[in-house]
């Protein structure tokens, strides 16, 4: 009898433990599962789930989070861990080893995509997997900042930019019914921005554990991205009816002279919009590198260097996110007029920052540049969608993205080479935007006043 009571009480005790364990599991699992379901509903809304765009949105969010974790690890090693003069030398070395080779490799990416349009899921998975392996490689050198860190950083950068080119080329293949390319790119870009913002504090927390930990986190994220890339719909690899695009009217004339059928010249408004966007991308690279050193040496009044950089970075990020959201609302408006307007607005902000230089105006310029860059890029997407024939549109996106990435490299090189003088820097920024503004207005004035009516997409 006593033995039976002992067994029963043991059973009751273990049952209570199991029930408590299940309750704790539900308490932990429910918020996570509900959040995941909410994210899935948002990314798969309005037909994006059926077309496969939802998976691409999620993949781009994973890409943004992984890149941010790598950025946190490199910034803590290359920039913040040493005095300003030494940091400038390290960043210059970083540019020389990573940016310059990419400037040589970038023109190859677009043509390679033209020649291998059937393996883009594998290419995206390869770009993710390469970064996972390279993140582990960098984790052994990130604490010391040794030279072996830089070749691995080169590989991460090239893989990241290659992914960006492929992603831009894939978006037109995954458009849901009644979905414009601008709206699709708005969703993809916004998901990347939100994931980047969420990954930044996570990277900082991981860095508190140890310098390699953000890279361990990046490796795990990129492995997940590798798997997600392979789950994209098979039509990502379908190139039926597509042809190569030429971003030069001279090349198109040569093709016609050789009597090669099927290639059409891209309109002057698209070319001008592309060069205007290149100026905005160059401004982005310039501000990132120039302000990183300027604000470290001369932080905002009453703030530390890290806080000053954070304020300007947050301002630019918020501006970019707002520009992406507004871009979806403006998708049915004239894109040439939007590009000309946002370039003019950015030029005004840069001139004001150069003439009345202050920390507040630097933050305002960062927010304005982020807002206008997002709108300009979405407007360029709309022009390509409207004016470039569908059978060469994917190739056009690949080549345009390559040019924009090269412009960012050039802007970053200019930023690292200038003296740390705020007025001089803002004047150079104004000059960069001025060149793009001229091209934007040229594109607007070259646009036919009356275009043939086309079916409107939501």
C-alpha cells in the first residue's frame, strides 16, 4: 500500500513537471510563432505568396541581416578599435583591397548573368554559402585585424554585390498579377531595411560576447539564406523569351548595322535616369566614408563619435525607409519628374550644408539623401518597366545594378581621400549631386510630352 502511494506521488510529481514544461514551452513558442505567422502574412499578401515574390522578400531580409552582422564585425575591427589616423589607413587598405578589385569585377557580372540565365537560384544560393564560409574565415582574424581579413572581406563584398545584381534581375520574373515592378521592389527593399535595422543591435550584443560572435551569427544567417534561395520557384531560372540588353544607344546602332535582330535602343530618359541614380549612389558611398571619419574626429556638439555616427546613420536609414514607402504611393506618377525633383532637393540640401555647415545640417542631408535615393531608384525601376521591352528587361536590371554599385565604389574612394573639412566635404557632395541633377533634368526634358497609353498596373 505504501509502495503504491509512493509510485502515485512520484507519477503526480513528474506529471506536474511535464505540465509545467509544456506551459513554459507554449509561453516561449507562442510569441515567436505568432510573429513568424504575421511576417509570413505580410510578405505573402496580395498574391506575393503564390507568385514566389514573398519568398524573395524573406530572402532579401535574410541577406540584409547577414550583411549588417558582417558590417558590425568589420567596423569594430577596422574602424573603432584603433586611433583615427590608423583607422583611416586601415579603411584605405580596405578600399584598395576590396573596392578596387570589385570595380574591375563588376562589369563582368551582368554579362555572365546574360550567358547563364538558367541557374539564378543556384547563383543566389552560392552567393549566400560563400559568405557563410568567408564569415567563419574572418572570425579567426577579426580580433587582430590581420591582413588575412581583407581578402575574405573582398570575397564577402563581391558575393554581396553579385547577390544584389541577381536579385534585381529576378524580381520581374516573380511579379504577382496586377503588381507593378515599383511596388514589388518597394516591398523587397523595405524588408531588407527592416531586417538590417533589427540586426544592428543584435550584432552589437554579439560583439559584447567577443569580436568573432557577430561573424558566427552572420554565418548562421547566410546558411539559412542558402536554403531559402533553393526554395524559390522554378520560374526564377526560366529565361524564355529574354534577350540581352545594351545600356548604350551606340551599341544598339552597331547591332542594327550588323543586322542582328531583336535589340532595341534604350530610351534617353532611362539612360539619363540611370546616370542620375549613379550620382545618388556615389553620394551615398561618399557620405558613408567621409562622415565616418569626419564625425569621429569632430563629433556632433555634446555627443561622442559613436553616437554622432549613429544619429546620422539612423537619419539616413529612416529617410531611406520613408522614401521606399512613399515610392509605392507615387508609382503611377511620372518617374522622370520624380527623379528630377528628388535630385534637385538633394542638391539644395547639400548646398545648404556646405554654406551653413553644422551638425544638424549634416543629419538633414543624410536623411534627405536616404529619402531621395530610394525614390530615385524606384523611379528608375518604373522607367525600365515602362520603356524596356519585357524580353530584355531582366538583363537591363542586371546591368543597371552593376553600374550603380560601381558608382558607390567611386563615391567611397572620393570620401576616403578628402581632408577632414566639413565645408570641403559638403561642397564635393554638392558637386556629385549637381552632375546627377543635370542628367535628371536632361532626361525629363527629353521625355515625349504625350506617351502612348499603357495598361495601368496597381
